[in-house]
């Protein structure tokens, strides 16, 4: 990796950073460089490409303290390694963009990796993995003003619904207000619903088709308008029934599968043929594949989408 440029060069030039050390130097000396880079970033003219499908890479798990992938508890602990993997993924043909929190998105921005890419801002990261308050999915990431100021294309919210947790209604109220505010700014609101409950103190998402269907009906009714609402749903058994529950555009959630990659890809391919499905949002499955060949994993996913 090249040595960081002298401070004067870092401050004066507009070119992307060439190393991770250079990012830290720029952040420490000139934090307004992030705003300038956001303003200068090339954007796509349309949210959807010509074929009407999206292939997005996700990297917002670490902000909830969820660092595991493929059975490795701390697989995502190295930020520079994760950024390396993200840069590889984003550079592959057919990858349309990124879903991330501000820290990750801005590192990639300063590296020049987000030019002409769709960017989905991750909003509610307060429910830390394994915490007593894990189901408190309050907004701790992007807010509507920040998403609009950054000129991002969409904002994503996690919506875990626990019928035995009175705090769930606060999340639903906040999500409804946020959906309305995003729509008024003409920004897509991407909702990721689950019916969840605690089993032996651990939060578990119900991935049965009936539970997913119920969660879809709850969140698609949030807000004063659904004009800009999209869904992000897990691939489960009975996806045809699930997708019959909505007319909203939907992206499939890749998750962190335990199945063999071939089985995972086959399930994605089947679901991508259903009405309302418009593509994939995949993170750990592609960034940390069993053989560590990120490019090959991403190319396979792209071939299914596009």
C-alpha cells in the first residue's frame, strides 16, 4: 500500500485517497472533505437500471456489533479487510451499489468507490446484537436530513416486531414518520421486517412463511404514503406465498447462510422470478464466502440478478 501523501497534498487535491492511512489523515485534518466528496460524487440518473433489477452489497451489520460471518465470530472485525472486500465487490460489473452506515459509506466515498453507484443509507442500528435492548431498533445512524443532504438514493430501516414487547410500537411509530418524511423528499424507504421473539434470552426471527407474510402486511401500511416504500425480505420456504402479500418492489435479503453456496444461489434464483422481486441485497454471504473468492461470489449473484 502506498505511503500517505504529505498533509498539504491531502488537503489540496480532489482525487480519491490512495491508502487507508490517507483516509485517517484526511479525516483528522479536513473533515469537511467528506461533504465536498458527497457533493462532487457522480450519481446515476435513474434508481433502477434498464432491466429493472438491482444488485446491492450490504455492510451495515458491524454497527450493531454483529461481526460474525460463515461461523467466524469476528470475521468482520478488520475494517481495512472489509473495505478491501467491499471495493472488490463494488468494482465487479453489474453491482449497482451499496447499503451501509455513514462510517463505511464515507470511507468508500473517499476512496472513490461510490462513483455512479446507488447508495442506501442504514438508519436504525440501536438494537445491538445480543444486548438486553436488542429489539430497540431506534434511529442511531442516518436521519432523513442527512440522507437528503448526502444525495443518497434510499434509506433502510430494520423492523423487528415482537408482539410481547411493548417497545415495538415505538419503533413502528418512528418508522411511519420516517417513511412519510422520506417520501416527501422523494427518497425510497426500504423496510426490512421480521416477526421476532426471545427464546432463552436470545432474539430469534421467525422465518416461517406465515410470519414473514404478517410482518409484510404490518410494515407496508406504515406512513402517510407508500409511494416510495420498498421491502427487503428474507428468502424463505414458500416465497411465492410471501410475495403474493405485497405489490411493493422488493429486494431479497442474502443473510448469513449455513447452507452450501449452491443451495443458497438456487433459492435466490427461484425467488428472483417472483412478482414484485427486483433484485438482491447481499452482504456477508458475498463478502466472506467459504473460499474467500469475493469476485467469483459477486459475479455469481450478479448473473442471477441481471
